[in-house]
């Protein structure tokens, strides 16, 4: 310090801390001249002493004017050093940077001015302090004083110019600082950061694309900023990076002569290849997936747009991230914004079209997990696309999907009760694809029956749709045989009855089951039809009306009549009459046109007439079904059009009276109208069907139902009796006076309805 005092006059040091700017400026010019002379003489020790004096006695002084003078003095000393300033920067720059955080705004302003003048002199030599300078400028960009902000902007522009022309800038050392600052919310700082990102990206020798994952999330954060200008700047920067990514793939190789131009082309081609390799799709995909779920609409749109391009360009790099990407795409398919929906759908199609292999890292289980999770989405479009994904995976990687079947099967079954018909049809397609294997087919039907059992609304609302679709996809006969086998041993008799009634109605009315009905109609002459009839019969026994309907369908009219005759009082309840009403109305539909035409030959189809009249006698006379059936039977001719079986016209004109006319002794009318002698065989057995044993089987099952009904009634009566006992005990605890008073009042004032009137009896 003594050396510095010896070379700098006392009046200069005094003016350097003066409150007037002009005196400090003149003193700084004196310091500049002194340092210039010392530099010319090569006396760097004294120069260091001067800088130490300016630092310790001025820039770190508690007096604001001293600090101002010290800053302007350091800038003057740097100007005096000119080309030799680089070797003293370690002394000059730190105190100036320290002053950037001074509590006095004027000191901060002079610190910006001092560093600006220093940077103009040393240019690229001060790059070694870039991170500290950048950090200081980042803070000053949000300074509360407008003058300081203005000075910081001037310094910032100069530093940008120096960095862009310098070959000493280290992007690797700068990126951690940038990544840390990207989380700042201050709008001025955000503008400052985006400005630097844009500038550095414009420098050819700086590969910002390779470090994009480090600050990509911060840029996306800025898309939802309240400032329109910041959103616009962030979007512009992101668009530029996306364009670079799209341009980074290298095209097919070209053939050319290896002259100087070819070498130059090869150089730039090599750089392009390096740039391509620097694009880390995986890390950025993780960021984009999170941003695709942002509450901000513009952020979602930008993220899904990036994902769309990544799916097209990423190739093998993205294979491990397909599940995460799909998890981001599927919700966006149902986004409220149309632009997002369009891009999401396009991306979904692109992703599904990629032929990825599990051996290459394609995680089938992860994709299935995402699809299963999205099946619970509130949006139909998302659920539909999730099902499309499961279906696509089944077609391409069936073995792998079946390994995860236990994880998704319950969810797929729950989707069967979805409110959307399209969703239900799609999930049935998936189920059908799974059920191509026999063991999975059995599992599907068992689980489906279980769901019907525990969820009555599923059977009511979706039962017909589910059964019909499965019959189309998996063969109707196979489906009905399996359902019948399960229902045959069903312990819940009430459910079995309801399920059989539903299956019977579908069988009789569904156009998808027309071939199955045709096969059943041949049961008396065709072995395949007989086997199907027998497989259905055991379970159809749970419902009298289902058995009767089945017999009418397969034209086993004698057996139908026998079933009707076997019914007892308990069988004919409200549920039975409701089912009978449905059957009578079905008899008027085109499905039973053949049956109505057979009524033209009452002599040949006597048992048909007897069965229909049996149904008529079970119906209440005032019901609509009774009137419909009676009207139909009135149209039956009193004679037969068949030449082989002429029947005399009766005096009453009632065709039912023909049933009383027996065939020649020892014979009866068979199911197909032929006369079968008892001595020729068992009249109760046709085409291998023992109708006597079948009738006994029906009666046994119905007996079980009656016992079950009595047990339920007994339980209800017991519960009702217990409830009444409790009520009586509560009444006995009440005060007797009030009870007797109310009784007297009731006896004294009979109700108007109980009074005897003219022509009425008092009960």
C-alpha cells in the first residue's frame, strides 16, 4: 500500500471519494495515467499495489462515495493497462462483482458501468469469470432501480457479443448454472434467461441442443407465464429447438468426387451426425410427458406437438418410453381443446403403427398397465383408444399379453358395464380375441356369469348386447353350450332362472342366432340339433316358460304339452305369467311363422293345438295375451288341408275338440304328425331323446325351485313375526292410560267407511 501511496498524489485519492461525480471522474483519469506509466515501465508490482489500494480502501469501504470512487478507479486502471490488463483481472473483477449486491443503488449502477468498461478492454479474457458475471446480471435484471436495470442491460448486450465471438466459452460449465436459474419465477429474470438461451443457440460452435433436457422443463414452465411477452419468447425458443431436432436426422448417403468441396461437405455432414447423436429423446420425453398433463392449455398443446415429432423421429431411443408417452397421449385424446385432440390422435396412430419388439426393450406389460388405467377414464374416446391398444397388442404379441392377463382381466370385465355401447362392443372384441384359446374361453364365460350374478343391472342393461356379440365373435353354439353347462350346476336358483329366461329370449329373438335356431328346429331328425337341444335342456329346466319356448321352437309339441300339464299351482305365479305374456307375443312374430302355418293342419299337429290351448287355459281371461292367443286359435280351420289326415268338421267349429278324437287303436300322433304304433317302439323316445326322463328331469328341477321358494317365504315370515314381536313389546312398555283412552275414542267415533248405509251390510 505504501508503494501505491507513493505513486498516487494525496489530492487524487481525496477527490476519488468526493461526493461530486466530476471530481471522482477527474481523479479516475489521473489514476488511468499513472497506471499507464507504470505499465509502460513494466512495474507490475506497483500496479498491483494500486489495485489493492483501490479495492481495500475504496470498493470495500463503508462509505458509499468511497465505493463509487473505487469502482471508477478500477475501471480507469484497467483502461490504463490496456493489453496487459488480463494478468490483473483476478484482482480487478471480484470487487466489482461484489459491488453488484451493494445496498446502495448508485453503487450497483457504477459497478455495471465499471464492469462494462473493463469488459470493453479485456474482451474474451474475462470469460473465465463468465458464470459469476452471468449470476450477477441475472440478479440485476430484476433490480428494483430502473437505472440499474438499464445499465445491466447494456452490460448484458456487451457480454453476449463477447461470448458469441469467443472460443474460450465453456457450455459444459455454464449449463448447471442455467438449469438452476430456470426455476426462477421473476418475469425479468425469465426474459433474461430466454434471451441467453436464444443467443447461445445461435452460435454454431455451441451445441445447445445436446443440453436441451437440462433447461427444457424451465422453458415449458414459461409457456404458462402471466406475461404474454414471456410466453411468446419461450414459444419462439421452443419452436426453434424443435425445428433443429427435425432437421438433425441425416439423409441417405450421396456419391461425389473427393475434392475440396467434398471434404467440406463431409466436415459439415460429420457435425450433423454429431448433432443427431446429441439429441437425447429419452430425457426430453420424460419432461414432455409431465407437461402434457399441464393445466395450461398452451403448454399441453406444445408438449403434445413435441411428442408427436419425437414419435416420428426418435426411433429406438424412445422404445423404453413408449408406455409413458402413451400415458400422456390417451388423456389428451379427450381434451377439451380441438387442436390438442387432433395432434393427440395423430400421435396415437403413429405410435401404434410402430412395429416394436419386446426383445428390443418394448415393455408390453407397461403398455398394458397404462391402457388398463385409462379404461377408468371418464371420457369415452380415451377408453376406446385404450381398448384399441389392448387389441393391437393381442394381435402382435399375444403370448406376452396373456402372461399379464390376470392383471387386466378383472378390469376388462368391469368395462362390460360401461355406459357407452361402443366401449362395450370393443371390450367384447378384446375378450373374444383372448378367448380363442379353450382355457381362456371357459375363464371368460365363468367370469362373465359371475359378474351377471353379482350385478343384476349388468344383465338387465348389457346382457343381451354382450351375449349377442359373443355369439357373433365366438360361435353361438359354443357360447350357449358353455353357458348352459355352467347354469346346470348353478347353486343360486333364482339367478339361474333369471339367466335362463334372458338366454332364451335372446335365442328366440336375436338375428345373430338365426343359424342356431335353424339347427334346433332339426333336433328330431338331425344328430347335431339333438345334441344341442339336450345340452340346453338341463339348464332350461330352471324356467318352465323357457322349456316350453324351447319345445315350441324345436317342434316337440307333445313334450311341450306334457310340460304344461306337469305344472302345479305354485309354478303359476306373477313371474310365470309375465314370461308367458312375452311368449304369446313372440308367437305373433316372423320367428314363429312356421308354427302358425302348421295350425293350418290341425289333424297333423294336434299336440301343437293342445299345447297352445294349454297355455290359453293358464292365462287370465282379461289379459291382453289371452285375447291375442284366443284370437289366433279362432282362426285355426276346423278341418285339415292335408290329404293324408282329413279331419271331419265338428258341429262346434272348435278345432280343440279334434284332440278328443283318437287315432286308430294302439297308435298316436307323433311330434312330426306321423302315426307311430306303440308296438313299433317307445312312443316317448324319438331320435334318441327319452322325453319321459326329460320330463322327470324338469319336474325335479322345478321341485327344487318350489322348496327354495318355500324356504325364502318361511324366512320372510319369520323375520316379519320377529318384527311384530318387537313392536308388541315396545307397545307394552308405553303408558296404559293413553292406550286405553285412544281405544275408547276409536270405539266411540267409528269411521265414515264403517258406518252402515242404505243397502250396505255392517261387517
